C-alpha cells in the first residue's frame, strides 16, 4: 500500500510503500478514501508528539473509507460499509486497522470525503464539553480558537444542546464563520482584549475550552464564572504559565482539566463513540451538525496542506483524499 511518510524534524512529506496491515481480533481493515489533517500531525512530524506505544508511526488520526476485511469476531456482513473513524496512528495510508467498536457509520447526508473530517474533532469537542466539563443547557461556554476544526465542532455541539457560546479567533473572516455556526459573541483576540470584551457583554462562561495556555490562562481566570471549569486541550502559547494567580483559582473555585484523547484506552474510546452517537447521531444524520471543511487536497498536495496548517490558514478542516 501507499502511505505518506516523513523524516522526523524535516518539513516535507513524501509518498512511500509498505505492506498493508492485517486486522486483529475484533478489528476491521478500512480501505481509506480520505483522511483529516490535525495540528498534532505537524507536532508528530517535528518529533514533539510521538505516537503512543504500540501505535503506527505513520501520521494521521482520522479517516473515512470502506470496510475491506474483518478480523476474528467481526461479522463479515459489514464488509463494504462506508465508515469514518478516529485512529491512534496510521491515518495517512491507504489501509488502516481499527477496533470495530470505534467505527462511526458515514451519515447519509455526507459524502465519504466529508466524513473524514468528523471523527477526531467532533469526538475531541464532545469529550471536552460533555464527558469532562458536563456542559448543561443554558450554561455559557467560551471556545478559544473557534475557527479551528475542534472549535467549529464545539460551537455546533454546544449550541445544539442549548448552551450560549462565545468564541475567540484571529480574523474577521474566522469570526463571521463562527457566528454562522451559532456563536453569539465573537472576539478578535489579535485586536481586542477578549477578557474585556466578555466583561462588557456580561458573558461570564461556566466552561472554557482552551488550546493556548500561556497568554490566555490569566484572562480566563478573570472572566470565568464561579465554579467554572477550564478544559485545556493544547498549549499553543507555550508549556509554562508565569504568575498564575492562585487567589482567583480559589476565590472562584475553578476546576482546571487537562486532556488528550489519542492515548486513551480502546475501551474509553469505544464508550466515547457510543455516547457521542447516542447524543448526536440524529443531528449528524439529518445534517443539522456537520464538519466545516476549508479545503480538500490531493495526496500530492500534502505539504501545501501542512504549510497552511502551520500558518493557521484554515477555517475548519483540511481533508486529503487518495
């Protein structure tokens, strides 16, 4: 099979060949039609985010395609079904093996390429908002990087459940897209102090989804509601936070969560997929909630896609098709 290879700490990827994987017990082999690009792929390429132990070193954490073969314990009648799935690694390849319980059927409203943009970002957003922060209807949530893949997913999920949504983003075009998805308050953090903007609007979030860390945490503490929850999903602003005001943490009884999804157990992911489908399957099947795709690339354009991702030149998802 063909796959997208890379040399650690070098920018360019290239297509190479290797034998296809074989499905183990309770796994299926998916013939990949398309795969999503995530910022974690760039970090892994740089040697900063290695694949978990036992996972493929090939980049890629979400794919769509058709079930090609099954392992022991899996009903053969599923062969030929279109699916999308989050993977621990190996997504940038023509074939990938995954646990059958991680599969998400491709919704009838989606084409199979669009479905590649669904699993990683929507499951990450779902986990952060509901599994971790336990967001409730009528509560308020602030979503940083609102125009990112996870951000655009989180806006839709939160609004569908009746929460009020504020976002930050770096351009007017990104803010407009966030508003089109349902955000009621959108602030350009490059030109405005987002904490002051939220205070002026009297928007004090119960939940904050943050990818930045340094540069945002102090302001998050200024505007978070009493008993608020901050879910930290990345550290794009840096790994160290200076002058943390513990007085605000204590006074507001803030809970800070930090979470990654990639290195969770197969059992955890299977339950997450099941709960996600139960809560949002109808909305996704109807098209009420769907991935926002910026650009679909050919595999030959993978380096262009990575360059644009590195520059934050995206609104929603980048998808690559074979």
